[in-house]
C-alpha cells in the first residue's frame, strides 16, 4: 500500500465516522457538545495510526531496498562483462 492509498483509506474512515456521528446527533441520541469532544479524540488517534502505518511502510521499503542493493551488488561481482549480455 502506498502513502497515497493510506491517505485515501483514512479519508474514507473519517467520512464514515462523520456520517455515523451526524446521524446519531440528528436523531438526538448523542449530544453535539459530547460528540465534538469525542470527535477530537477520534481524529487524534486516527492521525497517530496513520503516522504509525506510514512509518511501517517506510521501514519495510528500506528493508526491501537494502536486500535489492545486496542482490544487485552480488550479481555485479559474480558476473563478468561478457556474461551480462
């Protein structure tokens, strides 16, 4: 999953949350002031989760790059110029 895909996913999650919360407020099941308080906590936790997910992807990408560099370097050492063609 790319960073853009992650961002789109979290945007969809936020829209779903807002929609569900607004329905509860409209029906009078949840107080608007209380909803605003929890909305802030929700978005803070969503931002933290998005950051952790992005960091995990970056870590995995760096691991893959490291292994790929190793394969390429080893291949270059083991190949003679005539065997590369």
